[in-house]
C-alpha cells in the first residue's frame, strides 16, 4: 500500500475526513479527562511548551498528536501551526487557535505542497536510517516521520 497519494491535491479534495477538516472545526484537548481542571490546563500548557498539541476532533472521532512548527500566546489564546505530517496519505498541516482555559478551539487542515515538506526535511538535516525502497515517500521523509515518533 502506498504511504502517500500520488495526486495530493485531488486526494485532499475528495477525502471525506480532509474535506470536513479543511474547514474550521471544533477541537479539544482531551487528555487527562478525569484530572481536575487546573491540572488539565497545566498539562496542556506543558504540551505547548514541548511544541506538542494533542487534538481531539469530537465530531469526527479523531485524535491527532501534532508537533508544533510555530505557536504564539496572547492571553488565553494560543495560535499555532503544526509541522507537516501525513494524514490519510496526504501531507497536511493543522492551523488554528486553542484556548488555554477552556481547552478547546477552532482548527483546520491545510494541504502542504510537496516542496514545503521536502524543504522542511532538508532543513532538519535528516539522514536516511535504512536502506529500503519506499513507495510514495523518500528515505528522508521516512526518517523525518521516525524522528517525530512514528514507528515505521
């Protein structure tokens, strides 16, 4: 099975989940559901400090732990953009705003052009880890995904 779709734009537009998630959608920080609210807010802020944003899209039933490329805090609002990652075979980023008090926000997916994620991989200085013939991903792309914690 291919790891990425060959026609990224068409696949992005026709994929049911990505079609829904390309519009601003409600997202929540749903880790530590049974912890007291103050503890949950502290843990959320800790994740942001570590450049992580575990998101739950309640309407879609999807949990995605994304790595942050950029974030900016203004009061309780945290604006962010994720690093590129593969979702349903398409390179995407998540952009949006989360509230550090209510632990919810509005986010959406954007398709990432191949040049962008290739540039991201090359600026990280990634060296391929294995000798294999990948289908759909280059050795550097696979190494980047492994570095981000994906067990492939």
